[in-house]
C-alpha cells in the first residue's frame, strides 16, 4: 500500500533525485552571539574555538573531499567570516562551488527591521564583491528564522533562491503578498542538519538541556534511510552540514561514505543555484 502521495518530478538527464550538499561556514559567529546572553559573555573563548575549527581545519578537508569525489558544494558564509578568512573563501569560489549569503554576523533576521535587514545584506554583498568578485544570489537564513518582509527584500536585491525553510521535500516558488514568484525555496530539513545530531558545547551549553552527541553510525543510518526515501519518491535531498561539526575526522569519513552510497544511484548532484534555475524553468 502506498503511504505517501507524490507527483513524479523531472530532473536533468533523467536523474531520479536531486542532491544538494550545503555547508554553513559559521565560524565563531554563533558562539559569540550566544555568549551575549551571559554577563561578560565575551570571556567565554573556548566556545569560539569550537566555531573556528571550521575555517581553521574543516573547510579545507571538505574541499579536498568534494574535489576528490568531483561533487559540487554550496557554502553559506556570514560576511564577517569572509572578512576574517578571505583566502579560504576565494579558494571555495575557485573550486567552482556556490557561495551564498548567511548574514554579516549570523544575525537573527526575525528580530530585525526591514531597514536593518536590507543594510546587513547590502553591507555583506559589498564584502562578497570585494573578496570573491561577485555578490551572493543564494540566501540561507542564519539562526533559524526570517521575518515577514525578508523574502521581498531578497527579491528586491536580486537573489535567486533561499534554502531556509523546512516545509517541503521539493523546491517551490515562494509566495510573496499572495503571489507566486520566481524566488525559489530549496528547504533543508532538521533531519539532515548535522548540528542537530552532533552539535555540543559545555558552556555556554549547546544544546541548552545538554546530552547530545549522537553515534556516528546512527546518524549515518538516519541520513541513508532518508536518502532512500527521497530517492524512491524522486525528491530534492538537501544535506545541511557545518564544517565545525561535520569536519572531525570520523564524521567526515561518515559523510564521505554516505556520498559514496548516494553516488551509486541515478542522482543529480547540484548546487543551490543550479537547482533553483532548473525549478524556475520547469515548474
Ligand atoms: Zn549558520
């Protein structure tokens, strides 16, 4: 008995399923923002070092893996991290991967006025232009949510797509003021977010109730079973990883094993901008 209803989607070259590999290079921004909730929070520098593991060590290893496997990645980078690590960002760009907007300092857009959001995006676009020679056309909302006005601002500023929401396993056209637009959403899911599986810090505590570092084999099993489901239904499978989390040697080996498994299937590995273009032209 069929338990889910679905429309069979078309992907390029007769592929059965689309796969987007995305990496949020948050650096230490989330830890610095989180520490502001504590008196003298700037004293907590160990948490920052958790974040700095991303640009310091993990991104290079992820790039080497993607090169070796000839797979496209999509990297969402706060502009402050780009300011701090310009050569690394240029390297990501030169390897042919997408780089998208992820705030200046990983701000919570839901807390900002439309004017503040616009100013952060424009400031970040200038940093992108000066560092990697081009502005971002992809957006992933930092820290969880955006405000009612955000999508309209992104369209105004020339963005092509977002990968921020959680509400579909296919791309879709974002509805703004009741009108379906060309602005495409490619939703990642919590299930495929490595932070939710492995993210941990003792203080400030993450997760706030503590007790989480999932077993690597269990996470591999979750990811693989989700992929099998997406593949069976021909959907758009989005992996959401953070270099500071997925980049440890054992976890990265797990991701490589997962990608080897996925690669044995008839899938279309694509960047966010490629998926958005395909969707806009075909749906
Ligand atoms: Zn982030």
